[in-house]
């Protein structure tokens, strides 16, 4: 097991990579009621381990990540007589973690919470870093807070229940992290992608650990995205627009967004043609899409509502070769003119 720490403004978060999820009790607070929040699928798989606690169960799709769901959760917390000593435990993927972190942060001005991360996407990205929030009218994470969980448990064994699509979504974020800060891991994944897809224990633990370490290092420098943390948005500006318009899974949209960023980096002379092709090939080998065939104009229009923009300027993330990302201010209109 590997342990990492994120020191946030409101809390210090302990990340346990390779820990058995069944050991979660030793990380819970000694006092206060524990309430579990999970989704319907995860409850069927793992609910037995949490049967001694009150459980709140929600749906599984991105469409339930709304203020209406938060409202329903708060009603249930009140019915369970949850107070400021209560602890909210998320057991699930990125949607569950985002919702729990947000609900815990606003209930009675904030209660403690922790994550047991059950998907590859949440283990390498969504559960790590302290971003919590919900969507608004289809716009991704438009309402939210920065707040660190007490702990995050990433148990590789839980990934065995995932389908190809869920795994591929996680691999998109893994590739993103290598492009930001680790050329050697990108090259390793090029050679070992079949082991990764097959969830070979050594391969998957190395990839999860590497991604979490990259993200934790960046978040420790810049928790609230004032500078360095913006690099973690690589692939997400265009990707979020694709996700909103096309309704594709988050990881698929990020993959398409990575190729958009790579093409723009190529056109601006930051990335070689060879490296651009390598990025496309690796994403395809990981069963990820690299382009869209329709609604491109609608996607480009959706860029104008990106929450990271400042007026007509957005801090777009480009690639300066493999393993190095740069923050480059760009006009929204310039992004809309990219040939893609």
C-alpha cells in the first residue's frame, strides 16, 4: 500500500493506494454517526460491508448530479438526525464522490467526509484533489466547493467489476496525467497498454499510484486552481463541451479533448507531428475515441460557457512535447477556429 497526503486549506487528506476497502473502519472518526452514500449498482456489489450504517442510495448517471439530488440527500440527512459530528462516507465512482463532497461541505456549514473509490476514473482523478460539485443545466461542475476528504481508499480489486467503457474512461485521465508530467510513464503505457486493459495487478497499481502522485503534487502546490493546478484541465475545456453536447461518458470526452489540445499544440509549434500521432495511437489502443463526426459547431459554441473563462479569454492547456503542459491564454474565438 502507498500513502500520500494532500494538505488543503480546510483539511488534510490521506490517500491510500492499494488498501483493502474492507479496512475502512480504521479510518473513520471515533465519535459521531457514520452515514454511507452510494449508488444503486455499488450497493448491490458491496452493500453487505456497510449494512450496520444508514445508507443513502442514488442513481448512477451524470443527469442526477444536480442540486435537486443534493436537496434530496439533505432531507435524508435530516431524517437520520445527522449533526455536525456526523461523517458522510462515499462508496462509488466520480459522481458519488462529487455529490458527497459537496453535500458534506454545505450540510450544517460542513461535516467531515471520506471516499472509498470504486472506479478507475475516480481513483485516478475524481476522488483526489478536493473538487466537489454538481452540474447546472447541463454545464459541468458549475456549482461547487474546494474541500478535502479525510481520506480516500483506492482498492484495485474493486476495479474487477468494471466494464470496458468504465475502464477506458479512467485510462483517459491516466494518459492526461502522463502528458502533463511524466513522459516515461507515457512511454511505459505505450508498451504495456494490453497489461493495463487486462488489469494486471502490477500494471494497474503502478498507473493508479503514478496518477494520484502527480495530481497530489500539483494540488499541494495550488489547491484552489490559481496557477499550477490549471494544468490538470488538459483536455477538459473542449472535453466538457463535447460531454455536454454529445452526452458521451466523461472519459471519452476527455480523450477527444486531449486530441483537440494536441492538434492545437501541433498547429502552434509546441508539439511534433510524431508525438501527436503517438498520442492518438495510445488513446485508440486504450479503446478511446479521438474525434467526433457531428455537432462540431454546437460543441464549439458550448466553449463560450466554460466556467474557467475570464471574459473572452480562457487559460487553455497545451502540450509542450510529451510530459510537459503549459498554460496559454487564448481567445474563445481562436479556439473556435481550430481545424478539427
